[in-house]
C-alpha cells in the first residue's frame, strides 16, 4: 500500500482521537475489557443511566446493575449483540433508581435479580415514595405500571456470594456501608476486574444522601486489597486502580474538611468554601454544597447520613 502524505496525516488524527477517547466519557459505548466482559457506559447526562457490565459465564450472561428501565432495555440489546447467551442474572449494586428500577424489566425478560440485604432494607425505607416520584418525571418508570420498586428476587445470605461454573468465577462482596447500606462489588478474581457500583465512581457522581461518609474510605480500602487491574465504576469511564485511589482521596479529604469545619463552628456554606487537592477534584460535584451538607449532617448528628 502506498502511503500518501494525506494518509499519514489521517492516521495521525485517528491515533489522536483514540488516545483522547480512552480517558473521556463515551456514553452508550460498549467495550470488551477482558475476554467475555463488556463495559457499557451509561447515558448519565442525557437519560440518567448508570453503567452496566455484561459478564459471560459458560452458559449465560450476568449483568451488573439493573439500571433504569430505559437503560435496561439498551443494555439487553447490547448484550444480545455481543453474545448469543441469555441474561440469567442481574446484580443490583445498590437500591438507587438508576441501578435498580429496571429490576421488573429484567424479571419480565426471564432474568433473576439479586443483591445484598441492605438493598432490600433501603428500599423498604425509601419506597414507595422514591418510585412514585420517579414515575412522575420518567416515562420508562411509569410504563412499568407498578406501585413501587421491585426488590431483588434473590437476597444473598453469604458474603461473598460466589458463582463458579468451572469456566468463570464471579464473586459478590459487601464491605460495609459507603454510598448506601447495600453496596455490593462484583469481582472476577482470575481477570482482576472489579465492578464497584457507586461506591466508586469516575467523576462528580458521589451522591451522599444515603451514605455513611465516615465509613466510605474503609470500604474503598477493603476493595483496594483485591488489587484490581480493571475498575468498572457505577458512573463515568472505566479505568484502573486510580479510580479507587481518587475516590478514596476525595472521601478522606471531604470527611476531614467537614470535621475541621464543625470543630471550628463553621456553617456548611463556610465549609464548602474550602478546597480539596487536585487529585480529589475529579469527584467534586453532585453538587458540592450538597455533598458538604450531607457530611455535615452526619458529623453533627453522629449517625450515618443515610439513616436520617
Ligand atoms: Zn447511587
């Protein structure tokens, strides 16, 4: 093949586009992370969708997170594109609508939904109010014609819960209360792939209203002990251990900032004027004043924010 100057310039442009895309958001994209494990980046800004992970077992697929119903539909369509195997299990990393309101969609499509006990406990507290309010603003939720959220059908009685079919080993871990009481991680020990749900996101997506902010860093430290090679977050692009390191830095600094502010008698607004390190800044937002207020409530009331 003869290489023209234009051809060389085009190749250069393509390479530049590729390297930019690796770290930037690509909502709606599906990438194979390791053989038989696909990461689907959710349309967070456009449709509120979380990320999904499609895991190919010997005879079937496991999906990480039920997503909103409209996200579930897209994830199922993508699963059918990458593998002929049926979706048999769907794991709710936690109870939030963008991760669990698609449950009924999946059960109607023959899959079994599952999660840790805290997912069901939190649904009992937050529902049916959260569902009914979502149904007012979201067509996909209203269209399911349910009065309330469908909890996961299978509630794990063991931690970790292990699925091993001889071809693939998939573990589900609960390391305690971080983003929510039911936070679950999906872990592929052989491939060193960790799916974190919202206990670790990659961007300004840390909603703290259901969290235990003070315990959050401990949960991340436990997950880091697995030494993952690939980290697939609940929101934002996929990456490696740097996602856990950044999330840990953010939660540590946020806790420290609010603790010092409370001691000094500052208001949440005054505390929010404080700055975090450059390393933690990728996680600031959702919004920042809300994050500070939630941690402030936790510190001043002396109980997890999510239990208030
Ligand atoms: Zn969440």
